[in-house]
DNA sequence: ACACGATCCTGACTGC
DNA sequence: TGCAGTCAGGATCGTG
C-alpha cells in the first residue's frame, strides 16, 4: 500500500518524538521512495532508497493512513504527505514512542539488542532454561525483557503466563523445561491470536485504518483484578513487578 | 545481578 | 466544580 510511493513532504509537529534534529530528519526523508515496510519485534522499519526510519509506538502511538485529508489532530506528531496526497500520520499521545532516521537500519544498536522474536522465531526451551539458569529474577519481567524474547509487552506477558499456568512471581531460573515449552507455545499462540484479532484496544491503540482491535474481548486476566478466574473461579489478583501491573491466579 | 524508582509525556478517572 | 493523586499497551538510566 505504501511501498513504492514517494514521500513528498514531512512535517514535524513535536520535535521530541524524532531522535534526529528536525532539519536532519526532514532533509533525510523528504523526497525519498518507500521501498519496504517491516516489523521487528515492537519496532517498525520503513526502508527508504537511502537508509530508513526506525519507529516505535511506545504506549500510545499509532500510524494512521489517511486518504481523506482529515484535519490535523493535536496528537499528530509527524505527518508524511505522499505523492498521491495520502498521508501517513505518526500520532502519539504520550510521546514515549519515536521515529529515527538511520543511514543503515541493519546496524541499529536498538535492533541488535533484541532477542529472538517470540512470534516468528523457533525458540528452544532448553536454550531459554540455560539462559535463565541462576537468575532469581521473576519470570514476568524476564519474558518482557526484549533482549531475552522480543515482542512481548505487558498485556501479552500476563496472558501468556496465565495460559501457560506459570505464576508471574516464579523465579526465571527455576522454570522447568516443560514450563518453558508451555510459555513459548503460548507466546506464539497468543501473539498469533491477538494479531488475527487486530491487537488489543484498551484506550488509544488503533489499527493503521483507525479502527479498534478486538483482542480485548479475549483477555483472561489483564486488567481483571477481583473478577473470577476463568480456570478456578477465585478472584484474580493484582501485583506490581518492575513498576508494571501483573494479574494472575492459578 | 537485580530490585527499585525516576524519567520522558498526556489524558482519563477517582476521591476529597 | 476544582484540584491533587493515581494509573496507563514502553524503555532507559542511576542508585543501592
């Protein structure tokens, strides 16, 4: 849809979401052809003729494709106008997300830090167990560490561990091979299911066509403190780990 | 090595 | 009604 189109104009409405200087970003991207767009864990890579744009949506970011030239919204931070006058809008309420022009996406340090992709890579349970050996860190923070498994955020970490029947408070180094097998199987299964249902819209998240996702209707524990556990009926508990909320039961 | 808190921001909601 | 406090799909950094 975007591939093969030329970026005619770039407007930056909030400089802090662009890692480069505004001048540098505009100069480097304006006039370039979009060659390929791909995902790498939570990053979006927009390959251009020369270099490319590395994007991250943070907590509240979205890319919206606009064909109708809707009025600019206050959260629209960067606007790419394409040669056919359609617009790719990087909209970010909290400005934790970012765009970064890089001469070479392949050697980005951010990307090099990433572990195997939980959705598409074949991850060996024994390799995970070996890597976690000796770690007393809790398994919830462990699987959310992008250097360990890339692509798992807070919603899906909770859902994966519940589905795998592994309590989030367990020590990573004490997870058995069978439990790692379940965690990795559920990582794939839940991320795939969430993708089929276009992701989880709790408040701000929208698809690129501005529609909401539907996976919120499939959540078992995330955000469900006090509600009956789908497996045992006891109330779901909420705790804090690494500054993030965790919900779990049995 | 890791737990913890602060930080970057804005908006929705709660309680007084 | 107003205002302070809390919380939210993330990642990084400093401190102990």
